[in-house]
C-alpha cells in the first residue's frame, strides 16, 4: 500500500497538533496546586486541620506524593524557594507540622533530600535543640506551619508519626513522564 504525500502531511500535522495541545494544556499546575516558577506544590492539611485519613507517616506521604503527578515530598532547590514555601504555610495556615522530603536513612547518617542531595552541615533552619535524634527513632523531618514567629523551622521526628505533607514536582518532569 502506497501512502500519498498528502496523507503523510495530514498525519504528521495531526500528531504535531496533539503534541502542541499536550504542551499547552500541561503548562499550568493542576487545581489546588500552587505554582512557583516551573514547579507545582500541593500542601496536604496538617495535623491540627485535617481528618485522620488525610494524615500519613513519612513513607506513606512519600508514596502519596508519587501517586500525584509523580511528585516528591518537598525538597528545596534554593533559598528563594524556601521563602516561597514559608509564605504558603504562614498564618492563616493552621498551626501544626508537615512532612518534607528530608530524612536520615540510618542512625547517625547524613540527612538526605528526596532528590538525593545531602543536607549541608551549615543549615540553620532547625528548631532550637534539633535535630536531637532521640533514641535513634527520629529520622524524618517535619516543618512548622502557621506560627507567626517560627514558620518553616524543622525538627526530627519518628517516621511513623501521622502528619500532613508537602508534595512538589517540576512541570517539565511531569510532561516528559506522561507523554
């Protein structure tokens, strides 16, 4: 069977149109996600404002993020991104704690972000006295929300604690993964 040039041009045009539609339709973050640059963020309710089924252990939070647009628990790429997130979780956001994508994988080991980057030793975002690594059980990191003086500070907690969480994905990553 021989295809005519007109048929090939029409077929290529249809595929190009579908590709361009995908590009334009996926440029914005989904409903209920917040945009900052090329990233989308979803902030699940924290412990003081959520029903229990909305809360998750650190591992469950990580899985639930992956199920939503292949996102990850929050990791920071820059100081400006950290400030942006703090603005999102400042009052009137309810007071509580949310999981972020930072944890130790073994007692005494380094803290590693969800994107594989090791936390630098000069980090100053810890709550006073943290991380205290109590009894080797506190290996996952949460972030304070809704506090007028200390929003955005971190503490180490047992990974099995139930909390809300923050998911993040890059628009380009989602496009590539879902083509």
